[in-house]
C-alpha cells in the first residue's frame, strides 16, 4: 500500500538549498541560499553571486522563495556554491519571476523625477483616450 505525504498548507519549507530574499539589513533586496540551519530561528545563508557574505541570519529577516538548489550539501563552501548556482541558473530563474520583476518596477518608479512622473501621467492619459475612443467605436458598431 502506497502512502502519500499529508497535504499541508505550507508550500515553502526551510531547507538547505532554499533560495531566500533578504528583507532587512545591509543586504536588503538581495537573494541568498540557505547552506545550513542553526536552530528553529536562524540559518546560515550565503550568496556568492549576489555579493551576500556568509552569515547567520534570522528567519524573520528573510522571505523564502519557491526556488530550491537541488542536491546541495550542507555547509558547502562559497566557491562550490557559486558553481552550483551558475549550473542551475538560480539568479536567472529569480530574475524571471513576477516577484523580482515587481521589485525592479518598484525601484524604477521610485527613481523617477518629478518631470518623469509628469511625462508618464501624460502618456497614460493619451493611452486611456485612445482605448476609450476605440471602445466607444466598437460599442457604436454593435448598437
């Protein structure tokens, strides 16, 4: 008789190889990989490809992502970890996620000047006018 694991509500488990997004401290916004678990509150993370130094970090300062580095040994060195990350294209996978793209868009919006925001508003206004005009024409055709 085959037994299946119970279906839980947690999809992202803390495990060696799990990619995390750091949301507090000097490395805010960078991704790293869990290389070892210290206790139920902390883990050792390392991000050689994203310039995150190996450090013990609390789980409340990171967010778990869906990305997992497969078959990663515990307490792997930084050079070997960089090879694993390059081989499995972890950074590229992260950059393709909607989450990373939202972060980039938020940073781009925050960097806009007042005049850039004004130009953006004008372009959105023009787009809205064109869409509304075409919608009105389609409604008129159907009536």
